């Protein structure tokens, strides 16, 4: 037995007990068969299982007042007369049961009733059809209102779903933006670190170059001081009997030997040929400071005439044929 069917029948003016009884008798097939049965048995007595109204509300207070009026009216009726109905002193309607009186009082607000010897006539077929039509229209209206409410609720749910979807999409976009921002910041930081690392390597390379240049300059100064006589030396040249030569081979090895200042450069070439440890083959002798490659004529000149006293550095250069 559906509680919604019971509630709908109650909203139409039937009592809970009658609604339950009608649904049970009609096999719980719905509101319309139950209504037809209720209209066909509208003159039946109210089931005794109807629960009393116990809530303290304006409607219950009104029903209490109506019941008091009914009791007072019963006292006023002659013992020889039998009350067959209850009558509303305000609108004159007749009611067969106290429940109908209470329902009328609740709906209309009328609060004065009395017992009457008039018998409430049962509904004719036309009245039953008309009442069924009215109840059917009321049922349609209830169904329409329910459908409209369900449609409205569905629209509200869809609206909330769309709103929730938009909020989730916005939250997702915001999260993606934050992640992208974090990724960009991470890449920027990595680029800065790479830039600083390249800068440090570049600075180290420049420092190494500067150190090599300084070392080369120092070696140049030392070599020039050893190989090139000063102007005062040229003016007051001292005669040396011996000269000390450092001979740098092509493999980097250095031969050191003392020669007589009057010996020819060819003697130095012969010494190199006899003592060299690098790759054998034709070669030239040269100086770096000042840079000079000795020719065949120079090999016949003495060492002091070539400015190779009292010491000098000679470099063995492979001769290109």
C-alpha cells in the first residue's frame, strides 16, 4: 500500500482509515479505483479504527469546539426525536458522521453545529459522477502539480549539476595554471643555474688564458734577457770564451751543452745530430727571442758573432723539404 496514494486521498477530504480501506479493497491499483469505491460507499459508517486527533493545534481546538457543540445539541434534542445527521448552523450543510463534521470545520472554519432529524440523502448517480469528476480533476491537478514540482526539482538538480561541473572545471583549470606556473618557474630556475654555470666555466677559461699569457710573458722576458744583449752590452760587449746553449728538440727534450764562443754553429748542429732523441731527419736551428731561423751561411759563423754568448736557447725545427 503506497503512502503517497493514502496522502493524496487524504488531501482530497477522505479519512486515513477510509483511504486505507478503499486501497485495500480495490487491490492497491491506484487512487482512481479507490476514489470510485469511496464515492460508491460514501454512506458507509466510519471505521472504528480511525485514530483520534491528539495534537494541540488550531484545527484540533476547532474540532474540540465542534464536538462540544455536538454534545450540547444532543442534550437539546427531545428524547422522542432521533438525530439522523449533523447540521452546520452557518452554511446549513448536513453531515452523516462526526468525521465529516470535523473535516468540514477544518476546511471551512465553521464552528457551530447541531444535531438534526433531517436525514442526509445518499448521493445520486449524477452527484456521484459529478463528485468523481471533481475528484478526478483534483487528482489531475495534484498530478500536474507533482509533475511540475518534479520538473522544477529536476531543473534545479541539473542547474546544480552544471554549477558543480563549472566549479570543478574552474578548480581544475586553476590547478593546471598553478602547475604550469610552477613548471615555468622551475625551468626558469634551471636556465639561471645553467647560465651561472656557463659563466663560471667562461670565467675559469679566461683565468686560465690569463695565467698562460702571464707565464708566456714571463718566459719571454727571461728568454729575451738571456738571448738579447742590452744596448749597454752592445756598447761595452764583453768577450766570452765559452757559451752555454740549451737546445730544445722536437719532442720537447732539452739538451744542454757548453761550446767555445769561437766555435761555429755547424759544431752545434753536429752535436744535435749525434745526441738527439727525437725523430731523425733534416732540421733547422732557430731562436725565438728574437725569432730567427739560421741559414746555411750562418752555420759557418762563430757563436759569438751570432749573439749566442754567454748563453742562448736554440730550437730544433724539422725542415720541410
